[in-house]
C-alpha cells in the first residue's frame, strides 16, 4: 500500500491497485465522526457507442441506459439494497453524470459492514425482464418531472445549443421513448463492459484504520472472480469548434423568462496538466468577471439587467467543457446582447498581476474550505482522478500559475461562434 503525505493541507492518502485492477484510495480522518465512501465507474451517459467486451462489432445503446443501470443495481431478487444500508445506520445514494456513475454511503457506525454492502451490491447485478419493465415506468415519471422544470430545460437547452455531436446534448436520463427500448440484455452488456474493477475506483474518507480497511477491501475482492479486462473501445463523435445552434427558445408556463448564454469551452479530450490548467483558469476567469465582486457584475446590476436570480457555472470534463451565465429576465434579448457584448470585450482585456494574485488566493481559499466536506473531497477526487489529475495537488498547481498564463488563456477564451443562447419564455 502506497502512502502519500500532503504537508500543505495536512492530509495522508493511501493507495493500492488490487490484483483485479480496482484502484482503492483511503483518506483517514480520525478526528471526524462520519465516514463517506464512493464506488465509481468510468462510465456515464455519453458512453453510448462502444464495442461490448468479448465482441468485435460496435453498438449504440438507447439513451439513458447508464442512469437506468444505476437505478437497477439497487434492486436485487429478494430485497432493496437501500434497506440493507438503513439497517446498518447508513445513508446511501447514487448518481449518474455524463462521464461517470457513482454509488455511495455515509455513516457514523458499522463502517466495515457498509463497505462490504457497497462493494457487494455494485458487483452483483440482477436484472429480470419484469423488473426492467417496472423501472421504465418509474424513470419515465422522473423524466416527465424534469421536462416540466424550467431550470433544467434551460440548462439542457444551453447544452443543445453548444454541442452538436457530443452526447452531452442528450439528457442523462434519456427520453421516455429511448428508455422504452432498454432490455435486460442491454443492461448486462453495459454492466459487463464498464463495471469491471479495472474501470472503477473506490474512495473512502473518514474515521477508520487504513490497514484494517485495506485488508477488508482486499479480502472482499479476492472472493470474487473477474476475467482480465480488455481495453474498452468507446466511440465519441468528432465535435466541431463552433456551436450547434446560436439560439434555442422553448415555450413553457413561466412568469418571468429564463435566459442563459453558454460558452463552448472545450470540444476535445484533455487530461493531466493540460486539463487542470484549463480547468482552473476557466473557473478563475469567469469568477473574476461575473462574481459579485467582479468587473461585470456591478455594471449588469446597475443597468437592471440582472437580479438575485443571476448565476454562473463552469465545468470541464474529459472531452467537453462549458460555462453558463444566466438568470431570470423581463427582457431576455437585452440580457443576451449585454452578456455577449461583455464576453466579447474580454478579447482586448489584460489582467493585472496584482489582480491575478488575488484570484489565486481566492481560488485556494475556496479549495481549502471545500476540503472540510468529505462528500466534496470524494466526488472531486474521483472527478479529477478520471483525467489523471491529483485533486490534492491542485493548490501547488494554482501557486505555479502566472499572469501570463491567464492572459494567454484570455486571448482565446471567447469567440462569437462558440457562444450559444437558451431562452425559456412564457407560452
């Protein structure tokens, strides 16, 4: 078991790659009462076209199947796994994103029993034709609920405006029509391809002994048989530089229009230093301009273009990236025009060195505060680990960034052909 100490943040991380390929990371925090564990697979909703393990022909599965599979793993032939966790005093959950699926629990007692339960239920799939048909109705209701939520439709409208080919423009849950096509065999195909230990990561943080925990996990995995994993062949479509549509408008029963301007930040695969540099600068620069202390925020507020609903977010993943600036607006056309004007004006801006040093300190402060949360540490660690980045090395990376890096990023940050708009208006 490897041990790595991070003196700057006073953390110690243990890691071992098990014989079956599973990466196990242990972050002991004996001063905490709670323990949080996450078991994640490098498989999300955009992994829709691939060559199944043991086969040679590429297939495309129905949209929403990764999310469907996440739901079905909790249901076994004789029980619901949520009840198992409940009896052991744990709170369990799961989520599917565009690029990963994760299963998790938090607890203050019975940690070893809950770790065994987490590993065992994820690695013991049970799908029947009857239960699959039943789940279609449940997830169909969930999809319809999101179809009626203006905020979600605004978000997905922005992604559809930005991305033409990358499946990030498709709802993670799919559609009622697409999930109706899912079969028991489809679920087993996806499970057998993507749920091999070598494509998975186990991370646990909290109050436990690392030696005992690693022994427990090893013994659990040694009881199970896994064939050697072939390389997973995924096919992601080539994405153009420019946006798919300049503007998408959707009519919904809203009292005030919702409007977002999206920036197509990335359209190709990134990893390692290239990823983390773009990830950090993208976040720091949009915050520099649009946070409440930012250059643009006060101007927008004084001109009554924004109100308390105003927000911005940014995200970079292994093969796509976006930023979104949005809010409610009585005049969505004016909102779009002004946001675009301000974004395009950054092409001639230059960030001063003292401002960039302040941006760095702010980002480091945010990271340190976020490390108080075990949930945040676990999800962020998994996220960055997927793209070969050590989450606990982000602060030293920030410290090495220069104002030259920021201004070089700024030169190419915005172009009109990478800006997309989503509007939700009454109708």
